[in-house]
C-alpha cells in the first residue's frame, strides 16, 4: 500500500507548488509628457510639426493614451493645431502640450521663435503640412476666371 502514497507525492511534487515564474513587473503609469523639441524656429507663414510622447515611470514611451491638447501663449506670433506650429508674426512665444489620462495630467512646453519670411517669399503663403498637390505650381494671369 505504499505505492499510492508514492504516486501522490510524485504528482504533488511535479505541480510546482504555485511558485512564481519571476519577479512581478509593475504596471506602467503615465508619468511625463515630452514635446519633440525644446525649441523650434519657423518663418512667418511657414509651419513645423511637433510631436508629443507620453512616458511611464521608467521614461519609456507609452501608447494607447488619448491625444494631447495644444495651445499657444500668443497665437498672433505662432498658432498651433494638432502639433503643427505656424508662424504668424516675428517674435518669440511658447507652445504647450498637455495630456490627461486616468485623472493624471502632465504637460510640456517648447519655445517658438518666428523669423521674417525669406526674401522673395510670397506675402501670404499657403502651408499644407503632409499634403501633396499635382501639379505643384500653377500660373494665374490677371483677369482669368
């Protein structure tokens, strides 16, 4: 009658006893927000794209969070929509990004320096970040409809 006990002990010993396979990893927590550049320079009428990266407590980039909100300290100098900063007037201002996730808000700031348009540049250029037109240029003669 020793056999059943021996089999039972072997079965119990092979189940591993419920021990952990390794250390428990802490869950990532939204801990910071970083704009892609500490400062940018853009000419009047031109645009530059900024991005934000949410980071966890270890400084690792996080995904799956809501989109950041953007604001300009002085929108007459530089406006911002979805991270696209457009120079409006020569000067210096700040652009802010903020993101709230699970009741926690983090923000970052970048300095924007807007310079004069390059000589010969159109007085009122049209900027279209990420858009391609065909043909790239057209000629309009005065009086054409």
